[in-house]
């Protein structure tokens, strides 16, 4: 499982955008976005660098948790 923290995720729109980006980068994985904890969890087959790059491309800065 990959876990990222995204400190600049501040609202539901942010969470939705980040979730869409992560799901597009790892379509075979299950993506869970938790706004309260600012965490994104990716369970299944996924490349951490690809998912992180997709989140960055959406305008957010992920950090490995």
C-alpha cells in the first residue's frame, strides 16, 4: 500500500481532484482519500512515482507518509 500526505488538500474539491488524479494513475488500485487526515492511500498495483506525479500535475504537493 502507498500512503501520501497532501498538506495543501483543504476542501472537498481538493480531495475529489486528488482522488481522480490518483485513480487515473493507478486504475487497478483502490484509492482512498481522507480530507481530515490529509492522506491518500493507494491499495493494489501502483507505482509511487507515477501516482505522486499525477497528484503534482493536479496542482498539489504529495509527500510519502
